[in-house]
């Protein structure tokens, strides 16, 4: 049990994909302008990442590996993720149109988000057990959610600050992201 807790904390904080590996930055910078949209996007990425990792693990271990088709791993995983995102888009469009409008194009970008693809690929590459893969996927998704929510809350506070014109917008956002990355770098080495 302690092994899974360590893995979870490592995925959320120590090895955060956004702030330590710099994956998923497109959505990170695009959606983090609004805290409510960031919370919803964090939940969406976590759910898509977890569900696609579960299905990817099953497909990899019961179809691709036994039949010697591991060379098709990336293509198959991209199709699985795209299917989940399409399903999620249809559900959100019907159930929460305001959230759907807030996310805009970024909802479709989940399908091509490198962090969403990286987790199932890393699970397949490491040949990890099913429960290990699930815990790692949930932790990685919540790590993404943590990073985007922190960034959104900082950017909302920054609207009240007197930012120089040359840094307004993405300029100051990149500086904030760098500071967050440095803060998370302080956790490196704590957990493997």
C-alpha cells in the first residue's frame, strides 16, 4: 500500500508532467486564464488520462503484446485517446454547455495533448502492473490539475497587479510558470 501512495505523490508533485517534464503546456497556458475553466479542464484531463490508460493497458497486454504488434502502440493509443475525448466532448456539450463554451478549442486539444499520451506510453514501456498503471494515471492527471489550478489562481491574482506592458499576457505567464517549475524542482529527489 505504501508503494502506491509513494507512486501517487510522486506523480502529483515530485514528477509533475507539466512543471518538471514540461508536457501539456498548450492547454496549460491556454486554459489557465480562468480558474473555473482550469478546474474543469483538470478534471477532464484526469478522467481522460485515467480511462484511456486503463483501456490502453488492457489493449497492450491482451492484444498488442501477445500478437507481437507492439510497434503499433502509439497509433492505437492515439485512437483510444481520441475516442475518449470525442465521447467526453459530446457529454459535456449536452450536460454542461457553459463549460463546453468556456473550454473552446482546448477540449479537442486533449486528444493531442502529449501528457495524455505520455502516461499510457510510459505504462506500456515500463510493463507495469494494472493497479500501478491506474494509480500512476490518476496521480499524473491530478498533478496536471494541480499545476493548471495553481497557474490559473496566480494569473487571476495577477490581473490586479501593475504588470509592465511588455510582459502583459503570455510574457508574465511564462515567468509564473518558470517560478512554479522552480518551486516544484524543490521536491525533486524526495521520491524516486
